[in-house]
């Protein structure tokens, strides 16, 4: 691939000499007329300097004060309902610069100028009281680092005046009213919005009231509850009829099944009982025999200990009975002794008879407590009475006859009383008893009773200690020998209960040809077939019991369901309208509260940064150096232009050196 150069282009070497720009002739003109150039430049510079000095001399000084306002957005977010929000147009991205430009433009507001004039009316001159003039004395710009203009969140507001104090006052008042104006515009909820929300709230309240009244009227006139109640009652009646029908059918089926089970169970149980009859009787006999052996074995071990225990218990009871008898006899003897001492000779006969009877009672009590003594010792005597083998106590041949009495000591047990003999007493009247002898007899009887009581108490204590310690029991570790006849009999008989006997084999053989089980199943199956066919016919017949009533009730139930559904649809619509009206009312009420609270929170967009201070120097309106430099540059350019003009017109130079003049 090759590139062909353009054919129409002309080589550089082919350029003509007239096409070149010759600067030497222009330089020659400037060199030729340099004096004129310097002269006109000097004249223009001097005239400009004089004009600047004259302006500064006759112009009053102007002072400029600067206040700063910071763009600091503070906003209270009040939102009670997420479904209804109010957006304030928060700037994002590129909108920040637009917001800054808008804030900067609001500095030049005529309303702010009017407020400043109203606030500083006494400090301003007649001309400065004009809001339009005062507005021209205000400058605003965004400040950046090193006091350079640019995009920033700091706004400089500069005010010019003939007095430093007035300039600072104008700048500060302007900044304050500017902050108020901007915050009113950007940070305060508009009155129009609050009024709009209030109007919507009033309309929502009216709509809700109307919807609520419509719902109340519907509830007052609608038969929905009556229809529901009638529908429930109809359904309950249908359920009751169906339940009764089902229960009757189920009961019939259940009875049939129970009959089937009873027939089968009766036949099978009869066959089983007949088969196990021989085995059961064999087991019962063997177990009863083993049970008797084991009871005898255990009874022997228990009786070896229990007999000793009963012996000690009876002996202890006998001691207590004797102690009670001795105590009662001792009390009686002391009473007789006291009566004898008081009665003297006159009481000898009666006390002697009573003492004799007391002794007889003691003897009879001792004999009753030990019946074996009565049987083994028929010649036992107790003066002055004689006890015969027949249980008759004879005192003497010449005795007076007393009625037959049965004497039992106080506190004696029923067993002791039952063993006491029936005594027939014949007492001889005393003939040779003296007072001294009877008194001695009583004293001896009392001493004997006291000694007997002491001995009984010692015996009771010793027996109690022995019972508590168990030292009177013998053969506590007694065991029946393993090779005894009883143990060998148990050992020999025990395996028999795990074996079948002759009757078991007879019953098993007879059961092989038994037909009770099959006969029972055949009868039960026939009954079940008949009952099943009848049950099916009852359940499937259209004229079955209560079917007609159930059909009528179901038809009525369907009509009621249709009416209830229509009423419920109307009810849902009314409730939905009421709920929507309530939601709107609640949302608007919430929004009104939000707007009022947000307005009371005083949101801000800008704040006063730094107030202005009176300047110490006036503003340099025209710089002398800059003015002279600019005048020199303008004069130089004018002089060069005149030089070329004069050269073009063919005028000779105004200033010629002496060499050139000659």
C-alpha cells in the first residue's frame, strides 16, 4: 500500500519572493520615529497620571465591610407515617452547585434591602436610604481558600459606604436578614402546604364520618347475624341427624361384630378350656401339695421363735397382773389395820373375817393364774381354807355358808379370768382371835405383801431388760437340715410341676378331633354376612331413616349460605370504605402533626458565619501605579499607531536629530 502526495500542492522552493512578509521596513519606521513614539507615550502617561490624581483628590473615600454566611443545612426529619412523606428537594450530585448559585442570587433581594433600610434608617445618608442604591452597594461571592472566588459553602456579603461603621452595619444587617429570608424560604414549612393538608384533613374527616354512619346503618338494618345464627342452627340440626343416623348404624354394626366375636370366642374358649382341663387340675394338685410342704417348712422356723416370744409376753403380763393384785391387797390390808386400831376389841371379829377372806382371795388368784397347779396339786391348802379337787374351798365343818362367788383381781386379763375356778367358801366364826394376835397377823400380812411387790418389780425389770436385749431367745439361727424328710419331699416333688401328666396327654389327644372352633367360626361368618347385607341396604336406601329431613335441611342451609354471602359482600365493601377513609384521616392527621412539629423545629439552610467589622482603610478605587502603567501602555500603542500613520501620509518626522537635519 502506497500513499501518493497531493498533486495540487506547491513545493516550498517554488514560493515567490513577494509572498514573504518583510518586517525590516516596519522596524525601520519604528527606529526612524522613535522620538515621536516616546513623546506621545510620555504625553499620554502624564495626562493619565494627572487625571488619576485629580480623581482621587476630589472623590470621597469609600469603605467596604464584609460579613460571611455559612451554608449549613440542618433539617428535622419528622415522619410518623412511612406511607405519606413530604420531600424538601434535598440536593444531590450536580444540584449542589445550583443550590449554591440560588443562595448567592438571593443576596440581591429587594426585600432584604428594604428591611436593612428600615433597621438602619438613622445611620444611612439620604442617598443610601434608597433601596435600589443600597442594593448596588452590595456584592456577594463564594469564598474559597486564600480569599479566592470559587465553589464553596461560605458566602461573602460586602457592603460599601462612606463611613466604616455604616459599611459594617449594612453588611451585618444585610447578612442577618439574608439568613432569615433564606431559612424562611428553604427551612420553614410553607403556609400553603399546611393549609392544603388542613383542607384535605377536613374532607377526610367528613368522608370518614359518612362511611362510619353507613356502616352503623348497615349493622342496624342487616339480618346478617340472624342469618348466621339460623345457618348455625340448621347445620347443627343436620349434624345431629347425621350423627344419630351414623350412631344407630354404627351401633348396629358394633353389635353384630360383638356377636361375631362372642360366638367365636365362646367356641374357642370352650375348646381351650376342655383341652387344658386335665393339665390345670394336675397343676393345682401338685402346687397345693408343694405349698403345704413349704408352709410347714417356714412355719417350723417361725414357731421356734414365736413360741419363745409368746412365753415371755405371757410371763410379763402375769407379773403385771400379780403386781396389781398385790398392790390392791396391800391397800386393803392397810385399811383393815387402820380400822382395827380405831375399832379396838369391837372390830376384832369383823377384821378377822375380812383378813381371812383377803388371804383366800390371794390364794385363789395365784391358783387361777397358774391353772396347772390346781390340776397337779389337789392337796394344796391355804389356811384357814381347804381347796378340794372339785374347786371347792372348805374352811371348817362348822362354817357359815356364803353365796357362791367368782373372784377376779382388778386389772386381770380375760384369759386369766376365764381360768379362775368357781369357789364356794364356808367361813367359821373366829373364837380365839385376840386384838394383839390379829394386829400381829395384819402386820405380817402387810410385810409379806410389800416383799412380794418388791420381788415382782425386780422380776418385771429383769424381764423387760431381757426382752429388750433378746438374751432370753434361743435357737435364733436354727435351720432345718437340708437332708430332712420335709426338704427331701419338696426336692422330689418340685420338678413335677414342670411336667405333663396323664390327664394332659388325654386332653391333647381329644382336642385333635374337636370341631368346636370351626363350628363357631362357621356360625359367626353366617351371622356377619346377613348383618353386612342388611347394613348396606339400610345405608344405601334413599328412604333410609332421617334422609328426607336431612335433605330438606341441607336445601335450606344452601339458601342461607347464599344470603349470608351476599350480606357479607356488602358488609366487606362498607367496611373497606370505612377503613380507607380512616386510613386517609389518620395519615392526614399524622402529616399535619409532622408539618407543625417540623415548622416548630426551625430548620435552617444558612447561618451567620462571621460578622463584619469596620474597615480601617478605604477602598482603593483607582491604583496610581496600575493607572500609570496602563496609561503608558496605551500611550505606547497610540504613539506606534501615529508613527505608522504619519509614515503612511508621508509626513516627515517631527523630531529630527542635528545630523539628520544637515
